[in-house]
């Protein structure tokens, strides 16, 4: 039946639109990759090109020779993403589970306290002053993990709703009758049953950590602590500075290192893991979008 | 539970029973206290004359002085105008393009190519705005950018110093924003279309409705609630903007501030570049309060039309 509902010309048109769209999305990435494998001279003379005018891996060789800082930044990104995501999952689920229990005293008040954080926030100035002045977070690794990213009310509410819909109260009651403590119930029953929501939220959180440069820009000025994105941000801001103050081609020789192709190479290295891993997790990601579809 | 114990011992029992559950919530609430509630109280900074040698609490009150300064500058108007106009543009473009694409995507029968399109479409949403900044730079860079060295000569327009001339950015930013976020909205509308009742279409086909008639008279009306909901939610956030879009993509170029400065970037620059806590906190307060009122108002409307989608 559903075959009759489709129309051939419309489908053809759809394919054309989507192919054009996919090109519009992929071509910029191609330009980035291609410029990272173009020799610096060709880049300066001919400009950016989709097909390298003069193929060269010098940017990547340069990165390899100066890899200690890059590896360090990579390590920090991995560490922050790992620790942050795990901690986030633990505290989010530990907050969501009691809230999902209809018998919890004060449930409405607690829920309101969480929802309110989604409606109102203090903004950058007080947040910055509290983290810096009160907690001394400046130039520590905490700055990349804690502010803004560790937990959010939206994820707590999604998890709570998942628990309410998918874990029958009878299961919890019978475990209680068998003498299980609340922590045992959380660990042995709730967590194993909540794999789908944990995967979805974990993925969203991990991507946020991986992509975050804002916390680094605000709270760090020690390059030793820079994560990949923070490093990229710093370099992007420097390029403009160089090209603004550049007096023309003559000065180019002086500022060759690290050249444009090197920066593009670092951007490629920074974007590649997400681009290559994400198709495998797309299912969970799409789930996250449509779950909260509307509630963001 | 039912025993004949005195009220107080019953309460003790209740507290004892739920104590582990309360304990579980402690880390989460401590985080919300630090990350959300303390900064809310910190909004009073806007009414203070901050002197860091004395500390925040001991600093004297400034009354409305910070706000008087803020609103006497041209910036207050520019950042409000930019924030709202960009958001309206983004929301409108996003709605039209996303609904259009979601309907087309649904027409594609082969599930394989449909999956591929979805994957590619969502790609820009996954990468950080820093990377987006690099991508845009590869196109717009004055000396070597693709637009100036290739497209310019091809279509015969002169080299443009994109990062110096502000008049182009009200067109560049909506395009970049659409490029980055469209996949997300398409997925929302696409999943809404999948969820629609097929029997309407079957009946329509039997009655000889054309494809266009089906879209016009079935799909669009059935999607209307989702569109309204999304519109309202986005309207509630109209006083906020994606910081990276307005900071990274124009590469923080001072020449572009008249068309790229929004409240979020203004607050950041006032606080961390200029160290002007008074100005920054006044602008931040203004954003928080107006933002809050808008969120609450839109949410009240949502509660009227679709209670299960309301936040509270």
C-alpha cells in the first residue's frame, strides 16, 4: 500500500536536493583537508583549492615533529571527556532515580528546583566570579570539567522520565521485599535497565566535552592545560591577528611557522575523531534529538 | 506502616526509609547549587560597585549606576537589535527549510540513501564552532580564501575584505548557522512526519489526491502543532545566542562588531577583555531577566496548547 503513496518525480527531486545539500556540507570539509595537504607556497600563491595544487605532507610532518604539545592537548581532551562524561552519568542518574519514585517525599519541590535551572540562569559574570574567586578554578583542569558541562537539568528530566516509563514500580517493590538497600537497587536494577538513556545522554555529554573551547578560553591561560579545541581556538584568533597585521607577501616568510596548512592540519586532526566515530553512534544521537525533541 | 506508633517515630521511620534516596541526590544538588543557584544570587553584582580589593560582598552598592552607563551607550541598542534580529532570521529560515527538507526526506524510499543523507546532514551539528570558524576562514580569507581567489574571478566580483566589512555579515551568519543547525531541526520534523497517521494518506490516495494536495492538506496541518511548539521554544530563547557563532565565525574581528556583537559576546568582552565588571554584569542581568520572562511567557502559552510539552 505504502508504495502507492510515493511519487516517482518527487522522489527524484528529493534525491537531487539532498545530493546538493550533502555536497554543500562535505565540500567545506574537503577544502579544509585539501589545504592541509597542500604545500605552504602553493597555498600562498594560488589560495585554497579543492584539489591540492602541490601535494605535500609537510604540515603533518611538522605536526609530527612538534607533536608533544599536540599529544598533550589530545590527552587532556580525552581525559576531560572521559572523566566528565562518567561523572556526569553517575550524578545525573543518581539524581534522576529518586525523582522517578512516586513515593519520594518532597518530590515536587526537588523537581521544581531542577526545572527552575532550565528557566533562569545567572549568566557569565556571576558564574565566572564564583568559580574563579570562590573556588579558585582558574588554570586548573577542573575548569575544563566542571563549569556548565557536568550536569544539566534537561538531562536529569529526560532520565527521570525514562525511569518512570520503563521501570515498573513492582520490580523495585519486590527488590525491597527481598531486603535490597536503595543503593543496591540503583546499581543492580536501575543502571542495567537504563542503558539506552545512558547511551544517549552519555553521547551528548561526551560530544559537548570534546567540542568545548569556551571554558578553556575563559578560565585558562596556561597553554600546558589546553585541550585540543582550546588550542585550535587560540590559533584561529592568532591567524586573524597575523593576517591583519601582515604588510603583504613580503612578511609571509617571517611568519611561516606554524603556517596556514599546519593550522588546517590541526583542525583536521581535531575534527576527525568525531566525524569518523559519530556514524556508528548516530542511532543514539538521533534518539537524543527526538527524545528531547522539543524540550530544549 | 500501618502500626499504632506515635507520629514522631513514624516520621523517623519515613526519614530512615528515604534517607538513602536523599543521599543519592546530594551530589547532583550540590552541583546545581554551585553551578546554577549561586550565580543566580550573584546577579546582585549588577547593583554593586565591585572593588576586588574589598571582595564582592563588601563592595558598596551602586544602585542603578551600572544600568545607566549601559543604556547610555549605543552598544545597548546594537546588541539587543542584533540578538533579536539574528534570532528571528535564524528561527524563520530554520522552520521553512527544515519542514521542506523533512517532507522531501520522507519521500525517499530507499532506506539506505535516506540514512546516508541523515548522517551527512547531522555532521555539522557534531563539530565544534571552532572548526566551523576554520571552514569559513578557508572560504573568506582575504588573500587566499576560496571566494576571493576562485569564485570572485569566476563571477567577476572584486576581492572583498570579508573580515573587515560588516555589511556582509547579516547574510553570512544566517547561512553558516543554517548549515550548522539544519540537520538537527530536520530530524525533529522528520520523526514527527514518521509518527503521523498513515491512514489519512491512504484515504486521500483513494480519493485521488495529488502528492501536492496531500502535503498541503494533510502533512502541513498535522505538523502545525510541532511547528508552533518549536517556534515558541525558540522564541523563549530569543535573548540568548550561540556564542561561538558570533565569536568564532567572524573571528572576533573588531571591525565587524556593529553587525556581529550580540548580548553574549558583549558580556564576555566587557568582563574578560575590558575588565568592566559593572557594565558586563548590568548587560548580563538585563539578559537573564528578560530571557527569564520570555521563557516563562512562552511556556505558559505552551501549557495552554500542549500541556505535556510544557517545562512546568
